[in-house]
C-alpha cells in the first residue's frame, strides 16, 4: 500500500514510528505537512498538490493533525477522503472530538460516565454554574487548550468565581467540571484501535500537580484496567467516530469517567509503558480495513 502520514514534523516520535512500522511491513509511506498542501475543488476534478506536485495513488492516510492546525488539517484530510483515500480517522470525527464541549454532550447522550460539566456565557450566571456542578473544588478548562494548558484547579468557591470572571472577561470559551479528588492526580490513557484497547498506562502528575499530562512532568507506568474501563474507552471512541483514539479516564467513586477523547494520541508514552508495538498494530489495522474499504468502493462502481 501507499500510505500518507499527515504530520508537520517527520522527526516526531509518533510520526517516525508510524513510518518505521509501515516500511517494516513492506508499504510505501510519505510524511506530508498539511499546511504545504493546496487543492482544487469542483464537481469534475478533485486534486491535491504538495510542494508543486500532485498527490496521487494513495491507499490510506494517517492524520497526525495538531490542535493548532485543526481547521486546515481537516480540510486537507477531507480532500483525501473525497479522492477515495481511506482515512484512519475521518475528518468529521476529528473535529467532533476536538470540540471539548460537544464531545462531553455526545458522551452524556450515550450515558458514558463523565465528571459533571457546566458551561455558561455570562458572568451573572457564575454562582449558579458553580452550584450546578457541585461546588468547589472544581476544574476550569479553556475549550481550546491542549496538553494541560489552560486547565486550572479552583480549590475554593471564591477562587472559582475570580478565575471564571477573568476568563469570561477576556472572551475565552471555558467549561467547568467537578474535581474528582479520589483520582489522586492520576489518570488512565487507554489506546483504542478499532474495537479494542490495545494498551493502557497510568499517568501520574508530579507532586503538587493535579494535571497528569506527560508534557507537564507526569510519569507513565503500565496498568491493568478493569472490564468496565475497557468498555468505557471503546464506547467513548466509537461515540466520537474515531478508529484510533487515546481515551483518558479517571477512576472515580462512581466508576470510570471520561476526561477527553484524543484523535491524535502520542505513541511514545504508551509504547514505553507497555512495551508494545502500537505503531505496528495501527498499520495492521489499516491493512485490514483499507483493503475492505477499497473492495466496497470498487463494488459501488
């Protein structure tokens, strides 16, 4: 197969591992910076160009689209889809999961566990909003934040009111969530491929830090998850429409709750914690499903 990896940096661990795994299994693979792609759109001719040449003949595309380039990155991915290239994750699923508020609403509709979450537009409703999520302590999140940036723990009601007023005063879109104290500053990253959790790791925040992101100094270790946690992770990924996903769970007193469903999960932490060839598993899944998609498309013609 000929596989495209949409990534802005070929030297990133995740990108490099996907290229290695694809080549090891005999595939042709190219890393493509989505911001250097340009396209034409009309009923008679759909094409894509990259650095002055036309992109043709691809069987599958692996999107590794950073949050800062979601708009243009998903437009490029959508063009690949319209050209008949099999997407590991569809563009609509990526945009769905990147919208933190929308993803929480979709998970709630499917009765998937999540922390009580609140959202408001005007400062006059801050007192009611705090009460609705169960009072302090609570977590305040910027909807556009990534890797733990823009996430604040308000330990008291007064602190929560001050932070919310500041964010709203700047015109930022924020949501608030009940703080899951019993999680102890740790979360579980479940790596989902298709309908299976192929690896899981516990991410523990450094001392005094409630955020467990590895980018913020957290540590990762192998963990055995429960059947309920496994089912929750798979259902969350399916709800977003993602075939490949990193589902972040907290262990609460009411069972597992979903914090986020990541459409472009990193491979370094999960591969090192589990000792598994996650990149290879992704390529194997592509082999099976891209061929099935090609047969289906051919049948329609």
